[in-house]
C-alpha cells in the first residue's frame, strides 16, 4: 500500500510537468475576423492568418479609403492580440485598372526607397527581406540584435507612402 502511495506521489509531479510543457494550440481569429467583416458589409475583404507570426492579413479590394480604414478597424476590434496587416487595395469604381497600376508603382517605389535606406544605414549586409503591398511594408529575415531590428523598422516607417510596417524580423545571435 505504501509503495503504491509513493508511486502515486512521484507520478503526479511528472504528469503535471508533462501537462504544463504541452503547448496548447493557439486560438484562430481568421473566421471571427471574416464574420465581423461580412457583418460590416465588407465581403470583398479577404482574411489570412499566420499563427506563427501572430498576424492577420487583410486583402481583396474596396472602393474607398473609408472602406479600407473600416476593414482595418473591424479586424483589430476582434483579432485579439494579433497584428493586423491591412493590405486591402483601394480601387475606386470606374478607374480600377488605373488604381491598381498606381498602387503597384507606389509599392515598387517603397521597396526601392527602403533598399536605399538599408544601404545608407549599413543594414543591407543583414538578412533583411521586405515586400510592399498596398502601402504595407512587411519586414522578414534575421538580424544580430534587437537594436538592428528596431532600426530596420524605424527606417521603414520613414519611407514615403508607407502606410503600415509589419516587422517580422527575427533576432539571431
């Protein structure tokens, strides 16, 4: 009887450690965000989620700045702690193709200007990747310090026509 009691006492901490070390799956917000957007009559806005990067990305097209702003606000209100990257394209009725071309040219300019900033600050030797889409500049890759990560984000924020910076750069020592 005492042997069983001792076995039980030793087994309980082991089980508690196993349960504590098990990572519970993180909550998905994609469906919640999509439903909230649909309720706000923003059905043309798409939603994707990267749980590893804690990011919700909005895409698709709307016809006005106000609709894009509203999509971002709605998503942020229900996305919990997720970062919301608002990559929604604005294409006013009747000038959709022109708006798309302008947005593409602006994104190209953002990328070229950011590359120039990285060179000027000597961060171009780091493994920093970047992509502009509808004014959102997403930074990925690796740097050696948190200071470099912050500097890369600060430089990105100062680039003309950047509406939002999503910093997903990892610090690797």
